[in-house]
């Protein structure tokens, strides 16, 4: 029987177990977005504890897409020395390393970036700064975003990460394009479900073209906006299929425009979404969301609801959660 302790091999990667450290912002980077010793230690110690997979907190691909002043960057080659140290520290502890790359879109503002924010439409983000509404991206700007993701993915590979993850959740730009709440476009990038997915697929195509067919690309997909009239699970399942067809080798299930907070369902609040997406795609599915009890995490894997379990807040509170959970099981 497959359990939380079981190894997992896919897309040229081998995880020693099914425990993941999901991407969790630490606020430890320099004002330039460079990795610090604190960033390295924050991730290294959790890899040392026994995680099979460590996904490094979202790194911004372009200055306009920066979410905070202490966020890791992957927008320029000057970021590479720190990222290389970070990947090396994770890998040296036996974990598979992945860098999540992101563009905040309308979840940031000019106070952070010095640049007016960008969105699919000129509609404020429910989780963004109301005083700084976004400008609707032009088709040329959408192409520029795809190129920025491709360049960032290549830097992640060159830094020594084993995989890269596209952030299409939590109300960030790629999640915004999927959502009918804030994507009111009437061109190729909006107007119906299929067209709202095109920006994300353009990014995937650019990343795949830059990295080639073998390098593993994950997608963190916001499976439900948790707002009436927003992106919902059925659409997420269809989007997951399109992403796998485009080259995604893992779907990391999380929340959409409402973010990663508990929508009122208690521990494992995204597990039902992951289970539905797992039925739709032939690649591994990762789920996080309020999971803290080792027996619960183990049961998710045993019952086939997901292949990998991300432990977020519990691992923030106890960096050695994985070691203790593996011993307990």
C-alpha cells in the first residue's frame, strides 16, 4: 500500500517520501530580491528534517510583478548566486528542490513596485490594494509576461533547482486570467472559459520551449475562487487536463482568488478539490491546506486523494515536523 512514507518517481525525479514543504513566503530576501543566509537556512532545515520535496516560496519574474519588498526575485541573472546556494542547500539534504515563480499582477501596487500594477482587466483584485487599480494588459504585455516566466524558469534550472512551479493560484496574475471575477476581456484572452486559460497556456508553452521537454514543470492551480461567480472546480479540472497536455508533470492544488485560507471546512480543506483533479489527470497531484496531523496526511495518500501532501503552517511552527511525522508513522 502507498503511504506518506512511500517514495515517488515521476518525470525523472524521485521523492524519498510524499511530504512536501509548500511555497511559504518568509520575508527574508534583500530589497533587491536576493536570497539571504536566512532564506537558505529556512528551507535547508526543513529539507534536513526529511521532506521529500521542498518548493521554495514564490519568486517574482518581473519587477512589475513583485508582491512584497522582501520577496525572493528571479527576474535577472544577478539573482543567480543566491538561488544557486539555496538550491544546493536543499539538494544536499536529500530533498528534491523546486522554485515557484510568480507575477503578482493586481495583487501588488505601485508602492511596492514603483510601476502601475497589471491585470487581465482594469478591475481591482479582491485581495489587492483598492487605491491602485490595475491597468488591463495589452496583448504585447501578455507576451512579455510569458517571456519573463520563461527567462525565470531558465534561471531556476541554471541555479540547480530540480523543477520549477508556475504560480497560478492565490489571486496572482495567472490565477486572475482564469477568473471571471476580474477577467472581463473580450479578446483571445477572455470572454469564455477556454480563452481565459490562454494566458496560462502561453506561459506554459514559453517555459516548455525554453527548458525543453525533459525539465520538470509543475503548476500550482487555484482550484476554486471561493467567491460566487468565480473560477470553480469543474473548470479547474478541465484546465488541469489542458496543462498536462501542454507539459505540466505535477498539479499542485490550492485556492484561487480567495487565497490559501480555510474557507470554513476545517483541516484538509482543499483535499476534495485535489481528489477531483487527480481523477482528471494522469500526473501526480499535490495538496496542502490546514493539514497538520501525520495520520491525516498519511490517510490522504493511502486513500488515493492525492499523491503528495504539503504541510504549511504546521511546518512553519515546527521545522522538524517531517522527521517527527515519519517517526510517528
